[in-house]
């Protein structure tokens, strides 16, 4: 039990502009569930991708089963007995479940043909062992995400690795499937396998882990036995301070309504959404992932076509058919996927900041006024405290937090009346988070309607004056004041209404 | 030599940004030096002007390609549009100056029309640019074959021949002047107007461009229409240059127009590079071709060398990016 | 017996329906086209015309198989046509019409040329990471130039018995048909039923997923470009027999027509999806249309227009379908 299966020492890894791992150590023992915890951007995924052969470390050593090893690609890792379930699924949509599970290790019969019968029977056997049910002949693209996740896990199991890495495998799963996954993990352990589990959900760490290693900002913090620590200890290890004081103090909003959405409908995504925001207020949106939050923002912003729905600022109904019109009428969106939706990574910081507001700084009617643009981008850099070497550098060279500030900066350039924040602090460090919270707070106080969705509940609770909880494309409840608790939000996020809560618990 | 100064200035700028565009001018200088060694007297003004005049055709034809590649697309119909415009232009002109305005308008309409069809397929029918433009190219080929019956008619108007000759402005050809003006316009548009910025934005990240309120469809339409027009202009000018039209006028430009863009350091994935590099790319392609002629290499051999050079340069750019 | 079981394996495929249902549709279309053609012209439905159709389609079939396999990986090879020309020229230049075995060296020569072209494409694309379009545009110039260097205009001498055999019959069945069936069974089995085929499609579907699953991406890509060029070489060798000479400029249309045939045959340009079975129909659809146009006496210029139109129409179907579904 106490035999060490893996030791990684002094691992360093840099990406352009970011030091992802700084001399990090990590090890685990045979037969345990080692949880790797830490905030987004702490380097958890990076170190495990080095272990799985997807990335190469800049320096450092890896010992597996006592031997020094070099892992040049995923194939080598697999051969050694290391397999990883990545956050981004590694399934091929256009192939069947069975084909995906056995990809690259297909057994053959004569003429080198794939032995489909053997494939099916051995998958069935493994699935039976772990109590998993999947239709093997379905195309992966036709499966719901949760089942895709299961297929991914079967794909790992079939390769019979000694060491299994699971990178936030529960983020796409409903509660029932999470329980099933825990079962699978336990039976894997009972078969003598070792598991490394990345998570930032506290309850998960305590439910499934034997030991926990904490990373913070690319450095190793500590390793502890789960049985010997409390949730508070863990938070302190992860965040470096207790969570309470990173949010600015909430202020009382005024009565005046400055932004309103009425009867918003988007086929297949949103049903009868209505809400309003008062001056000085931050409206939080909560709910489980995939219940229409992103669609709500995109629909307001004109990216997703609406069937019905009125969008009103300052008592005036807006005509929004695309993002251009939305921007013109003072709406701004900080999209969830900063790299794909927010930024032009390979262009300069200055160009990124300027892109939305180009038309405001023209000279002779057609040219970009370089001087004005430079001043504008310097001002924005000051205002948002963006840490950068030169405005001419590519945005890709910035850290996550500063990239996110550039996204916000390009939106703020149009002096928006409404700002929609979709996962504003995903993948950025604590300090940047705190700055972001202050900016949001200041925006709200200056009379901008601020609406924010985050999958991080603490954030929603810490920031919002009111919280609208979404469930299956509708708003299932709006909570305010004392009602805003983790328990209440989760309760509504599963579709129950708060009014019934009392009866149920009774 | 105003063009040279312009290039120097741009090279300085590009150097600051870094990347392949600066390298391509170093490459150009190296090639010119080699040329001077192989064939003394190569760098004489007269010869340089002759070279630049030839490069102008490639240069103008690759304006549109630069735009298309910058948005992350590609236009493989250019060679066919050149031939089409060449044939239509010469037929409409029929050797008369008075037909020139009609010829110019027809040719521009032809180019814009092909570009419009390309962009509709790419944007509305969601057909990948390379295959859409290849398909449209094939159709254009069929159309000009049918139109000309396999035997193109007509010839250049004297005025056009004059312009394409070698000495309209002193010793400088009208074509070269036109290329220079177009270059200034193109570089200014790409670098200093909102429209140019948006082209880069679309090329880097279409989704983010849409989220940033950029009219992505509009940009893509404009780019392929511009490409059709610049190809048509090239085809039209070639009537003046050769005096008449041929069925394979465009063939030569099929590889060179794309090569000029890629050699010029514009990333084939879109969003990086610019016309400054393409100018050098066009000159490099022309000088190399010319040099190979001087040392008696056949057309076929020149083609082989061209292909190898494209691969080597593109490879060296991709290595540079890694470091 | 072995062949029978292999055939069973292919045709009694229980996933055939849901997976390759599209192929059925394409064959139905081909059938309809043949019916239409025979109603239109009584000369169409003759053994002679079909033989003719087979012989003229054979080179394109080879190149289309090649293009199809390459498209499965999400790539494209625009130099296949030039490879056809180059191996055609090499094959004819090596012919010794006077020796009874004077056709052996040319065959290996032609294939050797194909091998080299394929290795060059594959290595540049997968190791130097230059996009397939750029790589194969450049290598097109090189291969075409090389063909012209070897032979600047059509000509050359052919080994007569060899040419007669390749384009002739054995037991009243064209040799080309035997060859076609053999090669088809090989490439289709390879792409549909072997680990290699699964890997091809996985790369086309999601390259990074394939890589992190342990697929040897580079090696598989290099192999597919080699195999593709070898098939192009087969086309080149066959053409030398068919034309009784070599033509350094003959290759041009093949790359493009092969893309059209693949697309018409239901292969998605985005990679992973499709079946070479459909490609066969795709090639014959193009050939039948050209054949009809010839029989009616339409100028061959119209064939360019038709081919371009077919390509664009087929490729626009998904977008049109999607629009319909939305409304």
C-alpha cells in the first residue's frame, strides 16, 4: 500500500508568456486515490499532461515504479501503464463508441482485419465488471455528454493501466453519474490500480480521496492525508487566505430599473425568461452547467437568434439582431471562452483592445487615428491595471488574468450601459479575480447594469445582490439577501422551487 | 525607385513586429546579389525596371490572394479569372481605343462576378474556400472555352499597349506605376483602416470577430470580390503586354500568385502578414524565374525550382515561429 | 473460400445500413443516370460502351481512391495528377518494346516514382507541418516540371503485348475489371476494416484526440500519402498502355476530378466520414455524364462547367439541408 508508484521532481514548464510549473514535486503511492487540488491555473492539468506524454517538461525528472523514465508521447505513457482522461474528451465524433474505445489497440484476426466480435465481447465484459451501460454501435456525436464521458472512461479501463489520471471527470456529469463514477473508482482501487484525480470541488475531494496534493500558481504547496484535514484547511491551502475577504462589500442598489429582459424564448434553449436589473445592482446567474446560461447571454447579445423577447434599457426597447447592433446600443459581453470567443490571440494587445471601438477613433473619415488609439489603449491599460511589457506584443503572451482584462477592456471601450459577464474569472489567479470583482463592483456603482454567470458558486454568492437560478432553460427562482446560500441555489438548480423546500425537509 | 524606399520603410516596421516579413526582404536582397554575381549588370536600372514590370503582373494578381489568405481562406480561381479576363478583354477591345471603357467595365464585372460567386459558396453554402474556388475555377475555364470556342479573338487597344509598354513615364512602365499606386492603397487599407483591422481579426478568429460585432460575411464577400477584380485587372493588362489573348495566359500565375503571398510571409492559416511581404514575394518569384532563364534552364526546370523554393521558404518560416 | 468469406465480411455487414446508407443513395442516383442515358441514346447500353466507360474511368478510379483515403485524414493531395503524369512518363521512358520482358522495369519504375512522390508529400506534410494545400501545390509544380524535363512533349514507345494485355480481355472479361476489383477490395478493406483504416479516420475526425489516444499520427499520414501516390502511379502506368504513349501534361484534371468523385461519392471533406464504395459510384457518375455529353455531341468544354457545378451542388447539400431543418 505504501509503495511509491510515481515520483515527479523539480518539474518546470513554460508556455509563451506563462510559467505554468515552477520546480514542482508530485508523487503518489500504489493503490491510493491521490487528489490534485488547486484553483484554475494552478498547473494541475499541466503536470498531468506531462505525465501522460502530451506535453514535455522543460526540466525535471519522472520516476515510475522506481525507474527514471522519459515520456515522449501519449503512446509511450500508455505502454508504461499510464492513462489519462482529459478534460477535453479525446473521442472521435464520427466513429462508433466501440471503435473509439479500442482505437489504436484493435485486436486483429486473419488478413489483419479488426476483430469486431472480440472487441465487443471484451468491452461488454469490462462494462459488466463496472456496471456501465453504453450502446457500442452509436456514433459518439449522437451520445449525450455524460455518456461520452463514460465511453472515455471505458476507453481507459480497456487499456488496463496501472495509473489512471482523471482530469475533472465530473464537471459534465449529473449527480447520479457522479455516484456511479465514484463506484468505478473504488472498484479500480480494489483491483490494485492507482488513481490521480483532479478536482476543485471540495466535497469531491473528501468523498473520494485518500490524500490530497495542493498546487497554487504553478507551485507545490503541500500534501496531506484527507482524514487529517478539514475543508477550511484545504481552502486555505488552495487560496492562501480564507475566501470571505476577496469580495468587495455589497452595496444597496437603488430602485430604478435600468435593464430588463421580457419573455425571452429561444427554441430548444430558453423558455420565457424575464428579469430586470436595478441601478447599482449585480445580478448573478446560477445553475448547473448547460442549463441555458450561455445561451441566455448570447441571445441577449444577438449572437443566438431569438424567437420572442424584448430587451429594454432605460425604458427603451432595443432592436438587436446581431452583435454589432448590440454593441451599438450599449451592450457588452465578456464571453465564457476567452480564447475562442473573446480574443485574437496572435494579434497585438493594442489591436485587441481597439477592435470593437475602431469607428470611434477615425481621422479623415476612413483612417485609424494611431495617436488616439495609442492613448486609448494606454488609458485602458492603466484603468484595468493590465500587466504587460508592450502594447505591441501578442495577447497570447499575457497571463490568463491579463488576457481576461483585455477582453473586458475591449468591451468597456464603448462605455456600455449593460455588461454581461459569462464565467469572468475562469482560469485566472486569485489576485486577478479580486481585481475583477472590484471592477465589476465599480461598474455596478457607476450605473452600469452588471449581470454575471459563474459556475463557481462562491463567486455568485459573494458578488450578487440577487441571484437568478436557471434550470432547463428557465429561471427557476430568484433569490435575494439572506436567501442567497449555497444550499438554496443548489436546491433550485435541480429544478425545485424554494417554496417547496420547507415541506420537503419536513 | 520610390518603391524601394517604401519597402525599406515597411521592412523596418515589420522587423519590429518580427516574423517572416522581415526575412523575405533579406532573402530578396540575397537573391539580387546572387543575380548580380551570376549575371554582371543584372542590377542595372533598365533591367531592374524590366524585372519589376514583369513582377507587377504577379504582384497585382496576388493582391486578392493576400486578402483571401489573410482572412484564413484561399482563392484558387485566380489563374482562371486571369485567362477569362484576358480573353474577354481582348475580344471586347478588338484593337480599338474607343472600346477601352467598355472593355474595362466588362472585365471588372467579370472579376467581381466570379468573386461574388466564390464568396456566396463559401459563406452561404459553407463550402471550404479552396474547393469552392477550385470548382468555380473549373467552371470559369469551361465558360471561357465555350465563349472563345477554343480560339480567342481580338487584340489590344493601342492605348493599353502604350500603358503596358516600357516608357510611358520616362523609363517607367505604366503597369509599374499602377502596381505602385495599388500597393500603397492596399498597404494603407490593411494597416490603417478599420476594414483592414477587421480582415486580420476575421483571419485570426472568426468566432471572436462575430462576438466583437464584426460583419464577418461582409468581410469575406469583399475579400473574394477584390480577389476576382485584381485577377481580372491582371488578365486585362496582359492583353496589352502580349498584344492579344491566349487560352493559357493564367496558367503561369496559378502557382506564382499563391507563392508570392506565402513566400511573402503571410500565414496560410490567416490573420498574420500583409501585402508588404507579397510585393517582395512577387519580385523574388520573378527574379528567380529570370535568373533561371539566364542560365538556360528550361520552363520545366524553372517550375521544379519554383516548387522547391516555395517549400523551403515556407518551411523556414514555420521553424522561425517555433523559436 | 477465403475470398468468399472476405466478400461475406464486406457485404453482409450489419452496420452497413446505418453507417453507409448514403452509399445506397449514390448508387441509386448512378442507376437512374444509366437508365436516363440509355433512354436517351441506344448506343449507351452496349457492352462496347461499358467497356469503354470502364477503361476511361480506370485511371480516375485509382486517383479517386487515393484522394478519398487522404481526405479521410482531413488532408488533400493536389499533386496526384502530376504524379500520374510523372509516373506515366517514367514508365514509358523505361519501356523496351523489343524485349519480351521489357514491361517489367517500367512498371517498377512507375511505381518507384509514385513511391518517391508520396514520401516527399507525406514527410513534408507530417514532419515539416506545412499545410497539405501548400505542400501539394508546390510539389505539383515540381512533379509536373520533372515530367516535362524527362519528356517535353507527348510520345515514347510502348511494349505492345503489355499494352494489349492491360487494355484487353481475359475470358471475355476486361483485365482492367480484374485489376479494379482487386485494388478496390484492398483499399476498401484497408480503410473500413483494419486498425490502419480506423486510425486514418480518427486522425481526420479529431487529430489531437487520435494523438493522445496513442495513434502514430505522423507515420499513418506519411503512409497514406505514399499509398495515394502509388495508386496515382498505377493510373499513370495504365494510361501508358491505354494511350500507347506518354504525355507529360495529361495529369492536370485528375487531382480535381478525384476530389469531385470523392465528394459526389459521399466522402466529407472535413475528414473521417465516407466509404470508397461511394467513390466508385462517384467516378462512374462523372464518367457517365461525360459519356452522355460526348454521345449527344456537346463540346467537351461544357464538361468543365458540369464538373464544377456538380462539385459545388453536392457540397452545398448539407448547408441547404441544415437551412431547411431550421425553418
